């Protein structure tokens, strides 16, 4: 099959969170299964170019309608680990892809509506054919309005992309109603909708978890699937990870694993000016959005220190609502030999933290899948997680599960965190047998895409029965254009 992803992130060249990891990891896994995969991304001005091979201009004079005029675009193509990547550079007067950030601009809906439209224009003007067009979250959820044979991935239902029909009519996309919800329209128009864990699929069908789209999702339940994310087994591999001082793997004897983790921790502590102790080290690697519950992460930091442990928080995209709390915490961590709070996205440091830590805390209010618990486990770092979404499908409690790999709690409050964190610290500090069991269960489990990518293929097969059928539905496309032209 030939699959084309249209996305706003792809690790490691453009990543804000798990979406980027999924586009990259799933694509690689599909290639391993013998499929052809291409990825279309904006050519952001802050792309990490390392890893891109043979970057060259592959399409000039790509036009995109804009009001009564047209905008010129250029497509750059490259290869990343055998994946063809197409990067769209635009002459749009608002420079939508040159903001130094992927998300967080006031005109995000306009930026990504434009990207979606120009990506579709690229497919059409370059006569590209494919069996499946796979789009991700609200930024590219308009594509199913324009093309057939589409799969929409919901990585996070909270963000939906709200805009006005005027914004879209400028791009010659006609929409009914007075307000446009990109994700809702994507759900309605996509041929299949996949969300990123079986548990999250159940949650989003309820008023509590459905972020006001549960009715739309219930109406489209027949095409909704919950497939757990995997992690890329090469990118997240403690045996070969170039960011580690000491490499190790699940097949090493336990003492060697523990020794390698200790080496990495010593290296980390020196780098961050922390005291070199054998006390339990807990980490959090996260966006600091309300979904991730920054107050509970800070509570976990304080409690870990009270109980004699060390804590390192690597947090990006701080929600302004927590500015004061985060500032106070940063001040408190300054010159503290047992705690560090680093603000920003730091890929290299994240890898070293996963390897050096004993435990990782994820007290999310909701979590569609969550990757850090799986990455943590692959690196022998025990997850402490709230039971929600994909965390429920991946973290199994030390005291209640048959195949335990972590510590869980149900209610996202301080008492819940204490219940799981206290048990984790006790286990790491003074229960070597239990700790080894949890660590090895986590490390030996297959968290890769191996079993999950074939589930996507099954979904693709439901809409691409004929291998050479084109996803580019010029019929649907012209129909929308004609409607728009008629109304002029
Ligand atoms: P989400 O997609 O909601 O942000 P996930 O757990 O699904 O959360 O994926 C987060 C991904 O982003 C993981 O690969 C994690 O290591 C990475 N990540 C999150 N915050 C940071 C950060 N501050 N620095 C480096 N990597 C980060």
C-alpha cells in the first residue's frame, strides 16, 4: 500500500510532543512491513536539519488559491531513514511556517488551514497517487473534506481548531454554519478515525472525556478505532542511544543494567550540579499543559524531596496559568542539590534522564496514550501513573496486577499521588526484589510498533480494497470548488 501522511510534526526534525514520535515511528514500521510511506510537513524555519539527506527542491511554482489571488509555494524533498519527506515552503505574506515554533501563534488555525490546503494542492499538481491519506489532529483535519480515502488520527481531542467560515472561504473551502470546528469536520468526513489507545477510545465517547464532541463521535462510532501507540525501537533504544554515557539492554544481566544506569546518573548529576547520591531519582518529562497537571508534578517534586529522594523536571510549553507556581518552583530548585527544574524542550537531556532515573511520574488529568511511561520502561525507569487513557492500557500496579510494571493511582489529587509515589520510593529504596521485578517486566515488554502497525494496516485495508485505487478524489475536490464558485 502507498500511504501519505500530512502532518505538522515528525520526530526528530519537527517535534512538539507525541504526535511527532507517532508519525515517525508508525511510518518506519509501515515501511518495514513493505509499504510505501511519504510524509508532507511544513518547512518550518526552525526545523532540525540533521538527519535529512539529499535535501533538494522537487517542485517549484506550487500554487494555492488565496482570496482572489494565488500564493506561490516551493516543495523541498529529502530522505530521513529511508522515509521520503516533502517540506512545503510558502511565499504567503504572513510567513506561516517561519515563527520559530510549531504551535502557539494567534493565527494557528489560519496557518494550518493553509498548510492543509497547499498539501492537497501539492498532491494534485504533482499528480501524486496513494491508497491512503493519513492526517493527524485538528491542524490537518480539514484534508478529509477535500480528499477521499483518508484516515484521521486523534492524538488529543482537547484541541479542535475553531475558526470562522471566512477564514476557509479565502482558501476556497466552503463550510456550512457560522463557526468551523476542524476536528469535528475531520471526524465527519474521514473514512476512518483512529485514536491512540483502546481506553481513550472509550473515554472520548462519554460526556466527561468527549470534550463536547462525544455526540459526533458516537454518531461515527462505526469508523472509530483505538490502537495503542508504539515507540520507535531504534530511536528509543538504551543499547545504542548516542545520548547515554553507558549503554545497556534488557538482555544484559541485571547487575550490568543497574551499573549502566548508575553511570548515566553520575554523568547527569555532574552536568546538572546535583549531589551524587544513591537516593531514589524521580523525573517528569512533559509539556507543562493543564492536561499534564503541573500542580501535581510540583507536589510530587516536593514530596520526593521530603522523603529523601531527588527530582528532575524537564518541562516545555508552560501554560501561563501556572506561571507563578512554576516560577516559585524554579526559585526553590535554584542551588538545591537534590532537585532541578529545566524549562524547554531538550531531546538529548530527555534521553539521558530516561536512562538515569529510577522512576517517572505522569499524573495526567487525561492521557490519550502517553509515550513517556513506555519509553521510561524501555530504559528501566519505573512509571508512577494516574489510571487514565493509554496509561491504563500500559501501566500495571505493583500491588494489584499479575504482571506488574509500575505504580498507579486513580484520582488526580495529592492523596492519589502520595499513594503511588510513597510506595514507589519505598520499593526503590528498600525492596530490591520488587524493584527488579518491575524494572525487568517493563524492560522486557515489547513497546514497539511491531504489533501495532499491522492494526493500522487493517484499518487502511477497509478503505483501500483495490491496491491501485487513488486516494486523490478529484471528484470530491472539484465538487467543493464548484460549490464555492457558484456562491460567488
Ligand atoms: P504529549 O504528546 O501529550 O506531549 P506524550 O507522552 O505522548 O505526551 O509524548 C511526549 C513526547 O515528547 C515524548 O517523546 C517525550 O520524551 C517528549 N517530551 C515531552 N516534553 C519534553 C521536553 N521538555 N524535552 C524533551 N522531550 C520532551
